[in-house]
C-alpha cells in the first residue's frame, strides 16, 4: 500500500528565510507526486507535480521540489518565504499505472508559520 | 473558466440523518473525486467517478455513496450520519483520471451534532 509521511507537523520560518518541507513516500512503482497548499477555509491548490523526467520541478509561487528516488523523498523548497505563504502544505502520491481511478494518498500535512 | 464549485458550503445535521453534497466540476472535466478531511485522519479518498461510473472507492463504509450525472456533476450521500462524519468534504475534478492535475473545490464543511 502506498503511504506518505510528512515528518514535520509544524514549521516556523522567518519572513525572507528559506524553506524546506520534507516528504517521504512509499510506493511500489514509479509514483506520481504532488504538493498542494491549503489556506484556512479553502480547498487545495496544486503547487507542483512530478510525473517523470527532470527530478527538479518548478511550481507556482516560487516553489520547487526535488524527486530523489534513492531516498523516496520529494521535498518542497522556496528560497525566500513571504507572509502570505503561511498555510497547510500537503504532499501526495498517486498511482502511475494507466487507467487510474485510484485516489491520491496524502500526508498529514505541515503547518507553516511565518514570523515577521 | 469557472473552478470547481461545491454546495452547500456549510451544513449542520444531527446523528441519524442523511445528507447530500453536490459538486460541479470544471467545464469539460469528466472525472470527479471526493475526499474527506478530518483533523485526525487527514485527507482520505472516498471515491472517483468518470462518465457516470464509479471507478474506485476508498475504505469507507457503505453509508457513503455517490453518483455522477451525464453533465459530470456529482453528488455524494451519507446516510445515517455519525458524529465522526463531521469533516470537510472536498471534491476534485480532472479531465480523465486522477493521475492528471486535479482541481479542488472549496469544500463542504459538515458538522454532525
């Protein structure tokens, strides 16, 4: 069974500092990997995704993530955070097999707090 | 282009009642998935519909059901509500399947008293 672990429940970062959110996955085949962000009272917004190819993927809002197969990781990074980045961040894995009606498996999320 | 819309946004029910939630996908999207989000269990996949057919279902009891109409709009129903059904129910749509980019709606917040 596939699973996603986000080891950090909360992370506090000063505005302007760099950010790295960790994500480890367990999946038997090549995974589809996603990072979503959720602001209070909102649905999920896709930041970026990895299907294949270049292991460093660029997303919206200045975020990037690196897929490391050997470490089963897909960490999210941003060089300089803004107060508006405060939100809940979710890593998710999906099946890579065709005809996929399988849903995404999400991690429990990391709550990002931005200090002024 | 309008995003995924969910109605109602908030709902209060009592134990034993049933509830129906609605999701209208982005125009042209034919796949609709439903997720339950709770503080304890996080985001969990409920089921996915494509062209009016349920293609997969998560590990939820039979009280949770859904359907999809010919215009791709989807409804989910929960019968005999329990306190633990209190959650944010999110709907997501995509063109054909869940490996593609899914676009999430704002969710329906259900409170069961």
